[in-house]
C-alpha cells in the first residue's frame, strides 16, 4: 500500500510570515502544500488569490494542492495552472458541467480533483470517478479553519473507498477539515490517502514535528 500524504494548509499560517511557513513546509516531511482560495460567494469568507499563490510557488518545493472554494472555477483554469499548480480541485456544488471542467483542467496539464461538501453524497461521482485524479471530502463546512471534524465523514470515506476499489480506479482520497492526530488515525484506517491539516499543524509549538507524527501514524 502507498504511504499516505500530508498536505499542510497555509490558511492557518501567520500571513505576516508566509515565507517562514513555506520554509518550514519545505524542510518538513509534508508531501504537498494545500492552498485554500475563497471568493465570499461560494463560501462566506475570503482568503487569498493568485498573487499570493504565485509568490508562494516561487519558493515552495512541494507540489501545490489548490482547493478552489469559488463559483465558476472553470473560468480560472489557466491562471491556476500558470501559478504552477500540481492538483486543481473544484467543488462539485460549484460546477454545472463538471465533466467538461475536469477535462479542461487535465488538458491544461494539471491533475484534477473534485471536492464534496459535507452534505453531498459520494454516490454523485459514480459516473465520473475514473476520470478523477482525486476526490476531496470536506470534513467541515468550507470557509474557515479551526472547526470540529464531522464524524459522518468516516462513513462517506468508507463508501468512497469501496467505490474506488470496485472500479479499480487510481483516484486518491483527500480529507480536509478538523484533522488532528486521533482523527487522522481513524481516517487512515478507513482508507484515506491524503490528509489536509491546518490549525493542528500551525497552532503547534513545533509544526514540523506534528507533520512528522502525522506522517508516521501507521507502522
Ligand atoms: C476550510 C479549508 C481547510 C482548512 C483546514 O475551508 O478548506 O483546508 O484550512 O483547516 P483545519 O485543519 O484547521 O480544519
Ligand atoms: Zn482546503
């Protein structure tokens, strides 16, 4: 089995010292850098946009995992690509023509992910799963860091894992929101591949130590 990946979320970093946060991630055991883009329309909050991602990309040595919490994400595919994005994830709830958007993301040269809000069942992806590089299950309502993990996510995760295994698809499963060491362990035992961790990492006295612990949770 492939070892799981850890993607620290920059949203929880000190924005006055973003360079230090990126350096910490570069030197850590983190696999990806997770970047949360919010538009104040799809979610009730605004985070940061392309100028910040570009600046981060210039110094970040880890692949960029860009999570777009915006309406009409298909309009921004080339801009997201030009930032140096590795994985571009769009919300199912924000895409009227999801299949077309996924094809365009791949044609632009990026990996394509689809994100599901807590209330959206994994079964809606049945007919597109094999086209996806990743499915991201939100384990909190998108828009804010530091919220509590929604336990029903574990049931969704099990159903998604079974769907992917049944189809023998290579699709990764990422989970985002409210993850700490205990939650992380439960998620890995239920078949998660990538864990996004924000406040638990950046709120810690030694963030890189927490990343190492998350990375080495299972033997
Ligand atoms: C929430 C974001 C998450 C958030 C996770 O809308 O998508 O990536 O930064 O932060 P924590 O780990 O604090 O829940
Ligand atoms: Zn996110």
